[in-house]
C-alpha cells in the first residue's frame, strides 16, 4: 500500500506515486509479511526509511534497513523487498517520472477483474515499460516464496 499526497490531498492506494513540483515521490507502507519480488528497471530509485524494519536485496545480498537508513537503487540493479518483522514499515521513495507513471498505472485495478486478469494486466504493463521481473524460481533462489498464480 502506498499513501500518496499531491496538491495537499491524500489518498491510499495499493501502489502508486504522486507528482509534486519537486518530482515524483511516494510514501510506501509495507505490511508485516509483505514481499516485493526481485525486479530491475532502468530508472533510479532512492528510498528513505521512516519506520519499521525491512530487508532489501542489494544486487546479490540482503541488508536490513531501519529508520533513517537510505537505500539507493541504481539503474539496472536487481532488487527486492521483504518485511519479515511483525510490524508495518514505511519509507519515502523518490524516482523518475517514467517509473512513477508505471507505479500509478499498476496501482489502479480494473473494476470487476479477477486475480488472474489483474496478474496478466500487471505482466503486460511490465513488458510494455521494458522492466524485468524475476521468475518464481529466481525469487526462490534468493529466499522469496512468490506464486504468480495466487
């Protein structure tokens, strides 16, 4: 879930970024047990931890992040997230307009669509934007249990 703010208004979404005069940013909330599978893209992202603890995959190693830590994802770097704690974690994410648009697009599910249809839409958007998403087997190799079929 991401809480975004734009022009003084706020709303809660599953994912997404808000554009401000300073560029795209988001305040992301990852609930306990949440996993963001391994992926990469040509867009840089910088994360600043506000609360809680998260494990972040930095290329080929996991590192634990807590309040005040910064995690910088350079273009093309494989990365993933997992919240193995018992509490939610929040962070600020700053990225490019292109990635911000993608995240907003995937955060709005099509009304009445099934879980499988939503997954297929997500995969099509990933491909359309030229992003890479690891397979369930590649995620298992780094310790993430990901089942694309629900």
